[in-house]
C-alpha cells in the first residue's frame, strides 16, 4: 500500500521563477492529505491530476502567507465542484478567523462540512487518525508559532505464510493475522508463529517547515523513514537564517544525521538560488541520503520487507 509524498511547491516567501510556495500531497493507503497550501496549489494539483474532492485532510503549519494563501481558493473550488464530504483542516488558532472572514465577505455558505481544528504549537499532540495513519505535532522554532507534522503508519497485521494458507480455514484468517493461535474444531491448536511472519514495520514521515536549526526536535523525529526539512539558505547566509528563524542546508543535514533518519528531502528554497543544487551540495557531505524535493516529483516510502526465516 502506498505511503508517498508529492511535492507541489518548494519556494520560500518571495516568488521565484519555476517554483511555487510550500505544499505537499501525501497519499497514505489511497487517502490524500494536503500539507501546507501556498498560492498556486490548485494549479499544481491539477497538473498532478488529483481530484480535489479526494483530499480529506489539510494540515497548515503556520500563518505566513507562503504556507496557506492557497487554501481559500481551494475551499472555494471544492464548494463549486459540489463537494459534500467533510473536510478536516488542522492549523494555527488564527486560521479559523481568516477563513471565516473571507466566507462571510463573499456570502459563501459551503456545501460541505468544514471542520477546523487547532494544531497546538507543541510536540507530540495527536491530531488525527484514520485506519492507516496517525498524525501528531512537532514544535518548530520560527518567527511565529509554527507546527510541523509527524505521520506514522498504524501497525500492520501479521503476514500469513503462503505455504501454510491451506491449513488456515477462511473464518480464522483474520484472527491469525491479529496474532491469535489457530484453534481447529478437532481441538488441535497451532501456534501463531508457525503460520505467520512478523508484520511489516510501520513507515513514517516528518514535515519540518519553517524552522531554525532546532536540535530539540531530534527526540521526536528519531528514525523516521523520510524527513522533509526546510533549507532556505546556504551556510554563507547562516546569519540571515538565524535572524529569520530559518535553516541552512547544512543545518538540515545535521538534523537528519543526528536523528538517524532514512532519507532527507530539502525544500523551501530562497528565491536568491536560481539553481537549488548549491543547497544539495552543502548537505550531501553531512548526510549522503539527501535529495531536493523537486516540484512535481513523488517520493515513495517502500515497505521494509525484512529478511524472512522460514
Ligand atoms: Zn514562515
């Protein structure tokens, strides 16, 4: 089942040719989640051929315009498209007010239920869960309260051993996948470990934008499979990064290395860098498994299939 991130925008606050501001689309077991929604997100979604009405949840990290100014347009399109399904939005406390005033001014009464919840500026608060994933908060260090998001896949069921399938009656398969021993009508009991392999380890993704270098995050994102970390500046601009509470590419790589993550995706590039490879080059010596989160590209987290002992 899918666990993947599609980059819709990688720009920072000022417009840059060929880059859109922050937005990402997550597909987790065919459920779609939007993370940040800068201007132009609708156009990016169209390019990616995404049906807007499939998006069930939206997570907004903070109230800087390059992270949420596309949201009103998206809500409006969902309304015009006749959406009826509920939409859940998680974001800063001010977000509700900003949306309400715009709906009121245009006398728009949305056809679909819009549920806006506050994402607190703290670590580890559970925001959302569905059968496949749980989402919790990360406390980032920026000029205004900014919350990152940690997506953790729910634990999988145990995997049936193909060669033993014939021994497991259909009615008992779910129980066996849940870890129970098999009780047959004749009284025989077959131990679960004879019939199954361990479940696949759950996958995880952390979204950290915008933030200064924040080693206090390490304990909260340790070991995630994929980390998105902003990299607004190069090391030559480290002073500016600290002043504006952003990170350099090197600092992003240090966080990835120290949190022992699987892979690092860099984004939120300042418009001064026409070519973002200069940022990648600063990160690679510190954390080799780094990639640029190029717009339109999809980054998959594959299931980790452990070596099986039979
Ligand atoms: Zn910001």
